[in-house]
């Protein structure tokens, strides 16, 4: 009996952004940036500006979100942001369908990674809270590598996991994610349900824009292998 040949895989490693891609945290992050500004009596960024910086490391995020304050105030602003975020962190949920998608991909033998603007402490806390500690093979955070859109996190994941760039796929919700992927020579998929709207995401290269986890699941099922592409 001749065994049916399995389709050739296009990618071996799928790397995920966290906030706005796996976890539904965009409104909370925006609110915490604004609350931190109110605490210190600074002018608040509007929702659009505050959400535009999500995905960067915390220092880069606040400098871009509140460019009108003096650099001397950023440490205190960072402290107040973290205070408010930690108070709400445990209330945040994964996007519906994400856990099941990750489980299916891992069961199918794909390597899974994370490249996020979160801190190591923040990512580990979230992984533990959502019981995803064993889901990902490797993770990188902004405080232990370069902040997006520098390709550093993807370069490190490629090196550690011995997967060439052409065999990696990046999934993210911001131009920071997409530009990081482009800078590393990695294909990317843009999700439009996170921090950056479709009009902004169009400014960066990606294979496709998907509007929800269901569409993402469908696209991955059809495009992770050469046979089904």
C-alpha cells in the first residue's frame, strides 16, 4: 500500500506578536497610557496616537505617545503606566479562537515563537496566567533584544531555533511587526483586529490582511503548505 505523501511545508516557524494579536489588550493599554498622563498632569494622547505605539518597547512607546513632555519625566510616567496596567492585566482575555489555533498548529508539528514589545516579566506573567507557558518553543521581548521594527528578535529566534528566514512567518497587528518582518526578510500576515487599522497596516508589506481569528485560521490552513497554496 502506497502511503499518501504529506504536502511540503512552506514554513517551519510561526512567530506571533502578543498584544493585539494573541491577547485583546489594545483598549486597556491605551487607557493605561492616558491614565498615567492624568496622574502626572500631562496632556493625554488621543486614542489613535496611543494605540499607534503599541508593539514597541515601553520606553519607545511612551516617547512616541507623549512627545510633548520632557525626557526627565519618562521614568515616572513609565512607573504610573505599569501601575495601572498591572491592576488590569489579570482581566485581559485572549482573542476568541486563538488558543485553539495555537494548539492545532503545535499539534501539527509547527514551531511557535513570540516576538513582543512586552517586557520579559510581563510576557511571562501573561503566559502563566493564560496557561500558555508550554505552547511556545521560544520567545523574545523588547527588554532583552532590540525593539521593533529592528529585526533583532526574529534574527535571534532564527539563530536559536535553527530556522532560516525564508521558513519563518510573522503574524502581527501593527506596522511595527510587519516592518520588523520585512527588515528580517520574513513573510508576514497582518491582523486588522488589533492596534493598527487597515489603512495604517497598508503602509507596510504583508502577504494578506485578515479581519478576525477565523479568517486567520482559514488562511493558515490553506497557505502553510506548498500543496495547498
